[in-house]
């Protein structure tokens, strides 16, 4: 196998998958079965991505075989996996293309958002309060949004048929989990949650500077240690 081919590197598949999943665990701190489902979906996405990036390039094979001509310039080299660069006719190193550089911003930003939200959430859980500051002042589910940002970053860097199919499915799964969490939190915090939900978007942050709402008295139940992503 030549260096240009760059696939069949299963050790790199395992190492990179384990590394990013470990990062996600350390930043997200899963506790409930719902948290582990969120992490499980993200982990499946990561494994599928690195399997094609370093292991078996299913998308590249299809684009050089049955779907040949769909994306111009694709061959069996490793660099051909950066499909967006082929679509825009990028001639330089794909690792410094606009798509690849943007992917770094999305991935780093996503991990930062998960971490920043966790700090606020942890403090709120310890105080038995609703998390409404930091990233939670702009959107109700910043940790879920962080996972979405990371996946978008990976799709900008190395799109595959499998991950492109998985992405909208995971969006729907995360939305359903978020709605279930909101029902649980609404039962525990009542009016405080209702007012917060009216003022704060679920996933897309407000562009204007958020004004923290005046929260009515919060009456958490004994189960108030449950998280909301």
C-alpha cells in the first residue's frame, strides 16, 4: 500500500475514535441513561467518520466507481476524501482549504461550548437551581448544540455518505431527547422554567445580548439533580 493511498490504517481509526470519544466524555460528564444515549449517537458518528477517513473509504470507492463523475477529480488517494475541496476546485493542500480551517473552528467551538455549559450546569445542580447563566442565557440546550457543532466541523472536513445520513437522524434524536428533558424540568421548576423557556431559544442562540429574566421562586423537587443538556 502506498503512502498516497492512505487507507487501511485501522490503528489510526481506533486511536482517533477513542481520543475524540474520551474528550466528549470528559467535557460532557454523562450521568443518566439519556446522557449516554446522546454520547452514544455522537460516538457512532465519530467511529463511522474515522472508519472512512483511515480505514475503508466507502464514499471514495463509490465516487470512483458506480457514482463516478458525481464529484470531479476524485481518485483513490487519501486527499480525495476532502470532497468539498474537490467540489470547489481547490488545488492546494486540502488541510489548509477554507473548509478544513472552518472545521477546526466548529470542532474547537463545540468542545468549548460543552465544557462551558457543564461548569454552569454543575454549579446550578449543586445549588438546586435552574441553569440560566453563561451559555444557558442564550440557548436552553448548549451541550447538545456543542455536539452538533462538532459534527458539522467533521462534515466540513471529511464528508461521507454514512455521516451525511446519520447527521439529520442525530438532530432528530437530540431534539426528542431535549423535549423530554424539558418536560422533566418543567415539572420540577414550574413557573421559573416557563419564563426561562419563553425568553431563551432551544438550540439557536439569540444574536442580541440576552437579558436575564426575573425568575419567580424556584421550587425544585428532590430529583432536581437531573441535568438538562
